[in-house]
C-alpha cells in the first residue's frame, strides 16, 4: 500500500533476522524493537509508483519538510544535478545516505544517482545527526533504503507526457500586446520513458544473495514558449502595479553606449538600417521562448549488491553502483553582452557616417579606437541558442565484513569509495575576445578585413557587422562562436569499523527493564578531494580552476539504556546518548558532537519522545578553495536609470544621497545603465580560513497508536534548529537593502562600482562593477515548526480505505546575516533574500480505495501550498526595498493527482495516472522578484509548470 508514514511504520521495514536487530535511520544501534527517537517521515515504494515519478527528487519535493533545490526545471546556470533542501537550511546541511552509508561527496551530491525503482523506502529524519553520521547532518538525514536481497526478476516500464491547455487570458493578452507570439493552445511535450530490470538469486542454502539492476531513462525538454506563464520575460511596470513583457537590453537590433562623456545611449533601428536612435525599453529582447522549462535528460544506471555468510561470525558483503547522466540546458542565443569592454575603430567601414559620429564624436572617420558597451544578440539564422552539455559519470563501491563474534557482540568493518566525473561543454557562446578583434575592421582593396588579419595576429578573424539587424554573416558567427569545456573530479573514501554490544545477553540491564543496555563504538576515516579544470577559452572568460582535499578521523559511541519496561504507566522509558570526536586536517583543534534522547511510552497507545543534538558541518572543498570570480545574480541596481519623465525609461528607485553611500558620484546619478536582464554582478569565492558550523537541534513529539482504533497512527513533532557561524556569502539583495535602507557602513563597503560609469555589472573577470559576496562564517540560521502525520486504514464491505497525511506548520525561518546585526524572518515570504516561497503551512494527503480482493486501487493525492507575500514589502525587515503591488501575494496552490492500479496477473501490475488533474497554472512572477531557482517567471520546483501530465506503467515481479 502506498503511504507517506510516520516512523513507527518505518521501523518495520528494517531487517530483523535471527541474531540481528532492527537498525533504524538516525541510530547505529541494532536491537530488536528499537524505535527512532527522532521524527521520521517515510515514503514507500508504492507512493513512488502512484506519483509516476522517474525523478526521485520530485517525490521528496512534495513533502512539506523539503524545499526544492537543484532539479530538472533549472536551466540557466544548472550543473545538471538534483538535490533537496531539508527545512530550507540549505542542501549542503542535510546528509544523503544509501542503505545507511554516504551517497557521494557532499559537494557532488546528485539524486539522479538513485535508481528509483529499487527504492524500498525513503526515511527523512529531522534534527542533527552528526553524533551518529558525522559532518553535514545538521537539518537531518535522508536515507534511501534500496532492495538488495531480490530473489527473482523485477521489471518496470513507464511512459508519460504533459498535455497542458494554455488558456490564461491575462498572460496571452499580455504577450500578444507586446507583439510576441502566444504560446500554442495545447502543446504535448516533456515526454518521459523509463525502463528498468533487476535480477537476484539466493545461493548456498540462502546464506548468500546477489542482486543486480539496470535502468534507462529518457526525458524530452519543455520550451518556455510552450507555456503561457513563460512565453515572454516578465517585468514590473514603472510603478510595479502590473506585469509587462520585458526582456534583455542585449537585444537583437543592437544597443550601444559609447564610453565618453555626454555620448548617450543608442540602438540600431528595427528596420535593419544602419541608423541609431535613442535606446528605450521597447527594444528589449524576449529571451524566454527558447529557454528550457524542463531540461532533456538521458540516464543509464546499473549496479549490484552481494553478500555471503561464510560463518555466523563472517559475512562478506559489497555493492557497486554506476550512473551516466547527460542533460542539456538551453537558453537564448548568446550576445556581445552589455558591460564587456568592447572597442571599435572610428573608421570602421561597416558602420554608417551617422553611427560613426555618435560613437566617436570628433574622431569619426579617424584611425583611432573608441571604447563602447555593446548589447547585440544575433538571433537570425544561423544563430543558435546557447546549450550547456552537462554529463555526470558516477561510481560508488562498498565492501566489508560483518558478523557475530559472540552472543550479543557484532562487528562491521567496511570501506566506501565514490567518484564523480563531471564534463561540461558550453556551446554556441560568443567569445568576447574574438568579437573584439572582429569589430576592428579596415578596407583592403575595398574589402572589409579584420585588422588582426592585416597584422597577422589572428589570420582567421572574420569582420563582424553589428551595426544593423541581421548584420553578422554565417562566417562571422562561426568565428565568434567558441565552445568552452570544463571537467571536474570529486572523490571520497570512507573507512569505518564498529562493534555493537547487546547487554541483555549478559544480564547488563536495569532491574526494571527487560531489555539490556545497548552500546556501539566505532572509528571512521574519511577523505574527500576535488579537482576542477577548464580549457584556455573558459579560463579567458573568467572560469577559475580549483583543487583541494581534506581528511577527517573520528571516534564515536552510542548508548541506549532502557530504564523501565512493561510496568504500569511505563511500557517503555529509555535514554539514548551519543558522542563523536572529529579531527579535521584543516583545523588544528578537534570538534565534539553529541546527543541525548528520551522516550517514554505510558501505554502501547501513547509514546512521547524528545531529543537534543549538537551537530556540525565542516566546510566542503568548494567553500574552502574556490577561487574568486564574478557571477550574475537576479536583482536590480536601485541607483540605475535615467532621471526624466519618459515612461519608456526607468528611473532610479533610490535617492542621490542613498546612492552616494554605494559609491555613486553626483555626475553619475541619473545616468547609470541598468543591469541587463535584471542580472547584476556579485563577486564570489572560497575562503581557506573557514571554520565549521555548529548547530543545536531540539525535537519533541508524541505518537498515538490507539488500540481501540485499529490501523490509526497519529504523530505530532516539534523541531527547533539553530545553526551558528553558518558558511555563506552575504546575499547581494540583502547588501543592497541594508545599505540603501539603513546606511550600514559594513554593507555599503561591499559595493565596488565601475568608476567610469557606476554600473554594477561587468563583462569579464577584470572589469570592475560588482557587490562583494565571498564565502565567510557569517551569523546564524534558525527554524522551528511542527510536523503532523496521520495514517489510517480500515476495511469495509466494498474494500479497504486508507488515508495518509503529512503537514508542516512553519513557526519561523530566521536569518541573522552577521553577529549582532538585526535578523529577518522569512516565514510566509518569498523573493529577494527570502528566495523561494516559505509558506506557513504545507501538506500532502493521499486517499486510497483498494478492492476487496486487493487486485485494484484508486488513489487521490492532494497537495497544498499556502500563500506567501513578497519580502520587499516588509519594510520593517527589508527597509531599502521597492514596494510591489503586483506579486505582493502569491495565492494558495492546490494540486490534485489521480492514479489507479490493477493486478493483471499474479506477477503483473498495471498503473495509470494523471498529475495536476485540474491543469493549474503556476503564478506569474516578475524577474527581479524571482530569486534562487526561479525560472520561466515562476518557481518551477515549488509550483507545477508542466501542467496536466499523464503516465502509464507496468511492473512485473517473478
């Protein structure tokens, strides 16, 4: 039966064979009947099938405890991986496990590696678990329990597609009014094919087993043009009361801003003539249609698990897992991007006399060069959209020996080796250095010729005509298009050994307890390394190479003491403690983590539990050693714009006095160009002096399993997590808000404006114009709330009815950017520093009917996402932000999914389903309001962007 359940059902899925106890996620103790004292939400294999999920992260993203992170709906800037973010404290603060062991190096975590059809269950544990698992388990642990003991053949095949009806009148009228093409009425796209097979066999009188699997997945893309919400790039209008089709100032006609006093800001005319007119927002390019809303993806997975019991004291076991995943992100065609320092010779024969005069002034026609910003995007054939070819090839090998060396004494010695190979090729991108050479053109025998050809510094150069629409020739585009390649290698080695002691076998128990004291002691050594390389062109464009390594040696223990059992009002009273000491090669001092947990069950109907955990997260290699580099951030410079009354231009939203605090001179105010495409530049990078984060987590809850209502389980759990000295870069939007709104000198000092024109964007790594946002130990993160789960199954004369429910009330999500600085709470907010929506309430509920003979079922799933408000309008917390009328509130989102299963034969099960049954559109949000993981004018990880999707599948087990 498909369920999202509380932890009492989760424990039943553990192994409980003779001589071996149950090991639940969140502890290393193996004792019969042990239940977790940490809140656990479990997703079983049936739930995955009813969702028609081929991407395991999409299953987790439905849980209210999870905030979406990297996923298939991220295009521009994607690294091709899939991650999840537990409690919205960051994807790097939850630890991902496979069968209780680390998945991959933490900075290379990728849930695409998980073969979803092999998943037995997924345990999501809330609260720090560093005392049990080591670093990174701050907000909790996600453990994928895979089938590793198959005795037979398991097969699964599924096909699905999206069929959305574009009927949003507001969006369609907006697109048509801007002169763009509306999205097609009923696109069918995003097709998915997934096929898997696994085979296993017991041998040696069932003392051994080998299980192997193979999987293939192919996903087709969804273009933003195919959805109303994303058919054009959305901007707020001048007073932020409505949405308009906007776009990028890097337009297909060509924008020019000569870098000389009083030159002006111009654009090629739309009629293809070599004439400049003043630039305004009507020239903006709609970059959305060719962007991917859903990336294409082809994945192959394979692996095997094996175990063999030589004697009860010696069982040899191991596993091998492999993935080759290739995906493409696609965005609008490349451009000579506005902000790069281009230069044109003033006697260039490709431009008209009028253009030469406006560009060079008195130097027009002379053999001198004039610096200028250019925003020219070739879009006419043979121009191509940019494509980022992302490939991950991952290997994971484990092996070990375990057994019972004496009654109640077990050991486990094992090793884990994982490798992630990353290859990226960025295609159809314009090389600005080549473009700069192609802009310097002279006549040779009446033929326009690159000066670099004349002086033989670059004989392959082809003249580039950017002075009219459609000007670049195919040869010129072939010259300036230059693919870049990067590659990365992440490695992790874990050596671990534990000894577990069950005191009950030796009478080591308290007088009022029936179960003995349980103890586990262990040691672990872990080494991680990273190497990132780039080709010469990528380096020239600002990509930085990176390499580094660290290791940690740890000792740990965990003790469970049953205090009272099977007594009146004390069905169970137990105490559990844990301690781990870690010595990192990057720190001179060791670090301690520890935990304490208490459980009391007055009766079998009621269980109370609570715990405290001290957790840590050591900085990963990227955070430590990444070189400093510029990068784009979705925001806008409040000091950019023109001071006039023209509705087609944008005016500064901050005063001259406020902007002066950011480095704007009196001469620059009112003349600073806007950040193109609402993308300003931040300056990022690593810091080898980083110290580990420290977290304190508290949990308390109650589990009800009333015997007078068979099949009913209720649980309520409170969580409180605070992370100190958290590793982060100071968000660019926060820096802007604090400097403009409060004048705080620390934040104002982070601005580094281009001294020539005051802009906050740049074209390469050496051009000034950015906000400093390098990695450091900053302030604190904190969140708290309450999880509610309910599961109930009962049989009637017409079949079984079951309900499962999981919901989360968010009490607070607070960030203190720096120690002593005022904090802000993102509960119920979205956008800007708060990022993706953080609703106060989310839930998922499933209602299932199963036929009396258990051969068929119909299941309805209800997903609820509560309303949120835009953070910019909260002036008490973000005083420097502009006020938004449009997007001031995102409404409630309700999604309904329907699925049915039928047992065709004893071995075959057929399933069919539709997600987003009512074909609900996602909310349309303006660029500049969208923050991390925003794409296509919405948050595609939070809201359903594909529309109504269908799937049909067949499972077989022999």
